[in-house]
C-alpha cells in the first residue's frame, strides 16, 4: 500500500478536513491541545476539502477550520517550508479570524476564542519542547490577559518516537502525520480514528485528479527544499571563504598591533615604528593610545 505524505497541505486537509473527518479531527485536537481539562465533544468543519477549490493553489497554504461545540474556532495549518514573515502570518490569520466574527454594530461579547494550531516540518523554537503554546500575558508577572487568541505550534522534527514507542493518542497522531508517506502498511495498535485516517490517506482510494494534485504538490515541495538546501550550502561555502579571509586579516592586524606595542616598549618612537608596520605615524600613535588605555582599565 502507498499512503499520502500527510505533511503536504493538501493531504493534510484531505485527511482532517473532509466531510467524514469529524471524528478524526476531534480525536486529533483533543490529543494535541489542552482545552483546560475538558474534551471537545463536537465540532463543525468549515470549508471542507474540495478538489475544484484547491486547483491552482499550488503555491499557497491550505488550512483546516473548525468551529468547536463551545463556539471556539480552530485554524489548523501544516507548514513544510519556512519563509520570511511566517510567524507574523500565523498571528495575522488568528487575529483576522477573531475580528471577522462580528458584523458592524454587533457587541464585542459575541466574540469567541480562536486557536491557531500550526504543525511545522522544521524547527521553529530551538531548545524548546515539541509543543509550544502562546497566549497574551503580562510580561513580568505572567498574569493572563485573556485566552481569546492562542497560538499552538507543533514541530514535527522534534518527534522521534518509533512505532514500538507509541504510548498515547498524541504519539499515534504525530507518528501518522510524520511517517504515513513512508509506510507500506498500517501500523499495529492504532485507535479506530487513526485507522480511518490511514484509509483516507491510502492512495488506492483516491481519484486520478486527487493523485495528480497530491503528487504535483509533493514534487513542488521537494523542488523548493532542494533549492533552499542548495542556497544554504552555497551561502555556507561563501561564508567560510569570507571567514578565512577575514580571519587572516584579523590575525595580521593582531600581530601588527603586538609589534607596535613591543617596539614602543623597546624604546622606538612612533615615527620609527611606522615604516616597519607599514602604517602612518598617526595610526601608530592611535594603536598605542588604545593599547595603553586598555591596560589602565
């Protein structure tokens, strides 16, 4: 069997945002978001997966939107490539989904909380846990302003459990999202919702149009990643070359300063030292002034 790579945005929406995906999305959200100790029992998927809607959107992101049983809204996005302004876009989308709930003249107490859940296929917060949650807090005493806008990030590279190590529902969902595209059979010991998700992701159940769409998106991501890797490699190589040149220059300058100071201590004047180190007399005097100023400290 071949399964879709769930890390592509279209495949992610196919699995979690289809008409029959309510139980899958409920299980996933309850596993990865802390809803203050309660479980979400029902939700409505807004703008479900639709092939014609997705056509022509190769270069844009696709999100899954749901309205929870308490009126809260959740925006779920799968992001494979990092880009400039990415974090600002996440905040902008959350704020936009919060503000557009009201029509002109409606009272603000009708606003419902918005949670922006973002899964990234790259590390966004080095040294931090797998899941990070951000809210509005007072910056010194961490008093909570309110929880109407919440940003939750899950960084898939930090999830490294094997199939044998999957203990929780959260483990099983993250393993599915990260690894489904590389598997040829459904892992054992999964829950009913994960098994259903694998069934939806099975390429054998997709139409030719859907397969073409998914494969083109996957190929596009691979090309973009390769381009970024090449640019990074070239940048590192150029940086190393420049660093070596700069290091040599800095080494020469360091030796030159040491020569000036030692010659001065041996009794030579700045005028005599200048031709030795190939500097002007004023430059030699400036080096000496700086050197003895540092020593006085």
